[in-house]
C-alpha cells in the first residue's frame, strides 16, 4: 500500500471537467442502494451499537492488521484525482488499488480534485457531493475487509466552504458581537448544512489568541483576549457538536476541530507560522486558556497542532505540548490531527528532521494521530515499524483515538445520506435570516458626529447619496469562503432599502488589487495611473451629493493566510492598502459629510480616516447578507451594538499594543503616544447608556470562590439599543507581574429607551488565579481591583479582598 501511495503523492494532479447534472432519479437510486449495503463480519461486536464505545473499539482494533491500522491514520487530497474517473467521480477500483486496506479520512469531498480556487474549478454541487460521499462510504463498506467508514471533513470557519452553503460573518466579526449565544446558533446551523451532505468533521473553530495585527490570519480568530476567545470557542464547539461533554454526536451535529495548538497568534514579525517567541508563563496565561476552556467544558475530540515553533520545537513534534499538557494536565481524551502538510514542513521548513520518515517519527512520538491532508508523512510509518523506531502500541494508541471518534459520530450506523432534502434546503430562508442577524450584531460603530443614522428620504426633492469605494459593490466574504446561492453587496442593500426615494450614484473610486481571489498566489496592487483617473471620476460623481458613503478596507488578498513562500498574506503596514487614502482625501475636499464604512479582515488602523470622517462603521467581512445589514444600520433600522475584540494601534511602531499588557509596558515614546486608535472592547451606539456604581455580591471572598458584579445600566437615549457590560480585574500586588487589566466577564443586553436594568456578571474563581514563581496555579490573598464599563478604557472601579 505505502509504495503505491508514495508514488501517487509524487504524481501531478490533473483537473477534469464534470459531466452532466445529477438527476433526482439518480439521487433516489443512490439513496436506496446505500440502505442495502451489507456489513462485513455483521455479527462482530463492533457493529453492535448497543455496546459501549470502548468495547466496540477494542473488538475492532483486535481484528485489524497493521496495514489496516496504518490506513486509518491518513487522508487524501492532492492525490484525489488518482481515485477518480474521467468525470471526477469516485472510482472504487482505483481506490482499492491505491488504498487496499481502506483509508481513515477524506479531505474536502466538495472540491473536485484537490487544492485550487473554486472560482477556477467550481466545487461539486450539493447533489454531486452527496453522491460522491455515498460512493466513498459504499466502497469502504463493501470493498474493505472490515468495512470501516471514512471520516470526511470540510472547512467551515464561518460557513461550509462549498457550493450553495450559507456564508456567515468571518470569525473576528462574530467576536465583535460579544454574543456567545449567537456564535453557538451560527455554528449549530453550519453543522446542519455540513452533516446534511454526509460530512462528519469540520476544521473549526480557531481559538488562537491574536496578538499581532500584521498577521493575516487575524480575521479567522476571535481576537486578542483569552477570556473572550475562550467563551466564543466554547460556544462554537457547542454549536457544532452539541452542548455538554457527551462525545456522541446528535442528529445534525459534526465533530469540531480546535485550532491551532498553539502560540500561532503572535508570530515573530507578524509573519504566518513564524517562531512564537513566547515563554511558558505567557503560553499558560494567554494562549492555553481558550484551549483548556474548550477541553474542560465541551465534548471536543479533535485538536489540530500549529505550524509554528515554540522555543525551538515545532508544535507537531512538541511532546510536552501535545502529550504532557494537553493529554496529561488537561486529561484530553480525543485525537490530535496535523495541520495540512505540517509534518513534512519539519523537513522542508524547520529542518528538525532529515527526511519525511524522520518527521513522521517526531510527530507520532509527540502525539499526532492523523496526517492531513494526504498522509504523505505517515505513509512511512511501516518503515519506522520495521526498523523498530516506533512500536505497535504507539500505532494502537493513535488508531484507538480515531476509531473512538468514528463510533461516537455514529458513522458505523449511518455513513450514508439517504434523504437529500435537508441538504437541498441549505442556504434558504432560515440560514439567510440568521446570516443577516449575525451581520447586524457584528457591526461596530467607531465614530459618529451625529450624521448617523441617515434620515430615510421622504417627500419631494430627492437627495443624492454617493456610494463610493472599491468595497461598495462587492460582497467580500473573507478567507475560507463558500459559495452561497446569493450575496448582497452594500450598494445592493442601500438601493433596495432606499428605493426611488433618493438618487444613488456610484463609482468605485480606486481598485485595490488586480485580482481579489483569496486562493491565488500572486498579489498585485492596482495600476496607480488608472486609480488616479478613477479617483477623479469618483469626485465628479460625488460633487453634487448630499452625503458620501465610502466603502474601503481590504480585499481577500490584502490580508489572508500566508500558507507558502509564494502565497503571502501578512503585512508590515496596518494602514489602507494602495491609494484608498488618496481617494478619501479627494472626497473630503468636497466638504460633504463622509460616512466611512470599513470592510476588512484586520483591525482598522486608519488614522486619517478616523480623524477626518464624520462617522466610521466597522463591518469586517460580514457574510452573504452584509449589504442588507449595513444598509439597515446606516439608515437606523438597526442600532449597531458590536464592540472591538482587539486593540487597534495607530501604527506598527506601537506593536505589540495590547490592553492586557504588563505594568512595565507602554511607558511612552518620543514624538508619539502609546494610546491606541481605538481601545479593546470599544463601540458606540445611536443611543446613550449610563452606568451606575458597581457592587459586589461580597466584598471579601476566599481563594477558590467566585463573585458576582452587579451594575445598573440605563438607556438614557431615544432609541432601543444593545450595550455590552464588561468586567475587568487587576491583581493589585502579586508575586509575579500581572496584566494591568484582564477581561473576566461580560454580557450583551438590549435596553429600551429609558429602561434601567441591574446587570449581573458572574466572575469565575479561576479568574483570580495565576501561575506563580514556581509555576503553580494559585490564588494569593490580597486586594483585586474590579473595573466595570462599556469598554476597557472607560471603567468604574471597585475593590475586592481575597483571603487565604
């Protein structure tokens, strides 16, 4: 098997066109056939769903040959064409030739032949995808000795990355909602769309704590704070897998994959997969907590190791990280999967192994169970066994984790899709409504001199509204995007809402990049001379306008995952790319009110725009319904209530600029300030909120106890709106230095005009603990300052005393 596999991996991958459409009759026939597939060894205990999972795993593991075990530890992606026919459909004969002992995993069945832009090679339709998965599982059942099903996975960071799936706001946008219930609901819906297509695993959520905005993957994260990231991560996993710690999947649920352990979010120089120059204390204080919260509070059974190194040791070879901490200290019971090609990169990039077999040895010893996306490294495990460098017991441990996942997922009972109705109903009314609501809650109002909300035009004398900018007439979805049935651009949303009550004029103003496909390697800035002409045209379009709404920010190419030397995505500058500042200045010279709408994946470090706009609305990549949500916010049908999940620096020279910095940091600069452009947790509203004096459920508590903070909040304005009540703490004197602030609790509340509500925020006991000089997780007696407010900067303090 391994010789053939290595040969296939070395072969080039060709892309072939699909044949004609799949008919409903063919789908029905496929569904009927799947019900009739016989089980090999039908009387064996591992087929008995009434037995405990542990017993079923033990029975199956005892029956497996070593070749069958090794086959469970690999997947396929770049060599997918080698097991497909000329129509790009699964070929069981070719699969049996390449994988005679079966295969454990299958990477992205929705794409046709491996890596590549879905714009260049469209993904499979829903029907084709289901037929493909059914054929794959039928082969596994009928053409392998033990009939072990295949665990398929897809990317689903903010919606299934496939054809006709609902596209939700990107992760950093969902984090801006400060609403874990919303994140749970969104991911529950994502799980339903994924599972309906016969896929049982997704590669999300990302709980990396993002501490460098130069890093292009910051859009995939829930921000810079470990507590906020942890709460959002827990909610995402609960949505995907179900609430609670029972690892058995319910109907419509999928296996989540927790990414990426760890230190990934603060790479050296902000470059993706760069070394994480992080001490063990910082790991435990800032990067470990979200992972541990998910492990402790959910049924997570997949953790993905990170590409980067920590203290000279790449994560995929870090036994302390993956075994001692994850499995030992945290008692994690699931599998560890590799990031794509990361094991091989220990040869090509990190140079800690002489060859791929040596890299496989390091990964297996560290505790990596599965080699994604192809098994190119783990195809050498048979050699390592023959040489005595690994043991059968190590293989058994890995396969035990894999089989446990498959049994808990219900794959042995229901690997086939027999009802295509739920999948065909994806991305329709329910998903669209949820995508719109998620976009609305993700919007962050950063500045407003009173120009917003815009008055809805009424009566005679139609006003003119200029909708300008490179992001006005495109629905930017962000990285790991799917292809929804329909998207609404901001221009579409404004036109639909305003109708003929105003004259809408539009001009792009500038182009940012020549192309905007996230998948494409080369990134070229648009032609300056052509942009100069476009700026002049935009100014003429806006000259007679009453209001200018300017849409600027990023394309999916200007801030993204830099996954290869020829596919970069990190930046040295945080300001607007290209000539967008030129466009802004030219429009501002007209003397018209300018509402700037930001469409981007990284923090909005745009000082010129912040200072000179009349209003600034941060929308991030807000999903397929972004146009409707943005229009509703601009015209007051929606009151923005989101808050920033990151600190926004003024320039790169301030980095790292974090709200939870240590006391000796940010002392000051000559000729500049340490103040951020916008503080962590910041966001305005169209109404006003007043905070009363906070009180504690007890002014004195003992170590190991929590406390509840109560604060009255009043909507003193004229509109209903949402406020996020935030509680921070500081250990006043401690045996090691502690951050000046740490988020410890929050709640998003909706208040009607004139309404006052007493908001209770429970603070967990662990919030007061820290790693002391002996690296013990302790609470020390003394005083703590608790800070309550609408963001990290505008707070009221109260003192808590901690006793022994």
